[in-house]
C-alpha cells in the first residue's frame, strides 16, 4: 500500500515552502503540496466568515479513495490548524500527523485569554491599514520588528498581494468549534509536534497545550522561530524526515 504525504503550508505562503521536503520524499511516497485558498496559484473563492472546514473541503478530493491509515499529514501554522481539523474529522485516514506550531487560536479563548486578545488585536489592526502595512504587521509579529522592511521589494509585493486572505484565516482559526478534548479523543495516530524556541508565546503555548493533550505525541523544541519551515527548512525538514523514517521502520517490523 503506497503512503501519501499531504503537506499544508502557513498563511502568506504557498505549497512551494515544502518543495525541498517533497524532493527528499518523492522517491518513496506520493507527495502532495497544494496551495491553500488564495495563496500561490490557488484562486479559489472562500466564504466570510471562513471556517477550517471550508479550507479542508478543497483538500479532501486529493485523498479520495486513499485506504485507511495510508496518509501522512504535515502542517505548519495555519496549515497545521487545518491538519488538526482534518485529523479530527477523519482520523481513520491518517498514519501520522506532523505539526510545526499549529496556530489553533480557538484553544486560547478560555485557557489563555490575554494571548487570545493579543492575536485578535493583531487581526483587527490588519483590517484598518493598507495592504502593505497589514503584511508588515503580520510578518513582523512572527519574525520580529522590521523584518518585513528588510525583505526584497519583490517579496514585499508578493506578500502584500495575498495578505487579504489572512483575515479569513484568523476567522477560521478563532472560530473552530473544537476543544483540546475533541482533538485528544479523535487523534490516536502518532503525532510529531514541533515548536520553535524563538517563536511568539502564543504559538509556543498552543504547542505545549496540544503536546500535553494528544495521546500519542512526540514533542520537540527546535532552534528556530515560528517560520522555521521556511527560514530554516534544512533544520526542520531533517527532524520531519527522521520521524517519517522511524515510522516506516516501525511499520515494517
């Protein structure tokens, strides 16, 4: 039975962020790294307010007909939250779930209200400034003050052109109708959960919460920030590949 690897990227990114990992896996796996809605080359329209189920709706056809336990799901940030939704919705499909700081902000509402309000404030700020300023606010929140301004102009323009979708992403992340218990009850396959040592507290706290709740989880800290899968791809991919290789050996034994 061939294993399929489905990789989901972060907000303001595209499936290309996983290209080097795809290259490392494609000899042994069917590897899918789609663009999520309104990122990369995906021009699909999305409802407002948006839910994670709306994002997942365009991804399920990629897994049509896949046998139970034949899919490895990888997700980063927003893509990690979509991955959690998918794994909770159809847990029988997945062999393993690999996550780098899934920003499941809905889990902060009652447990970390101050952090939740911080994220909501960022979302509201982005709605009341220009597209370029919104992109700068978003990038600098995750990467540090001034990071956006130091990017090449062509990159600034690309991020500015797609920043409108981020507001919908925030809606979906904040409005997901799931609790920690829901995830823990549904997701019993092996989970690798990574968190960056230099990340925002909101992302680190969510990773810690999930690591404490999921029943079959391996939690690792990585010496990078929230955008590690992009800025330190070689480092992050090496950890992901090692886990996938161990999974394959376990399945053979």
